[in-house]
């Protein structure tokens, strides 16, 4: 069974908005790339 969240982008959006975790920490937790997390934080990807 996978250890990654079911909704990685939604999870990443929530973590960016509500925590002080680094992009690298969020990327490692969600299985996404650091640049995807940066795009979420910049409002270019997965606006939520």
C-alpha cells in the first residue's frame, strides 16, 4: 500500500497555505516535485 496521500495536489495546497513546511518537505510528503510546490505557492498551479 502506498504511503502517499490520496489527493497530493490538494494536500500540497493545504500544506502551503496552512503550515511553515519547506517546499522540499511538502514535495517529499506528497510525492511531487519541488517546482510543482513552488508553482502552487506562486498561484500558478492548483489554485485553492
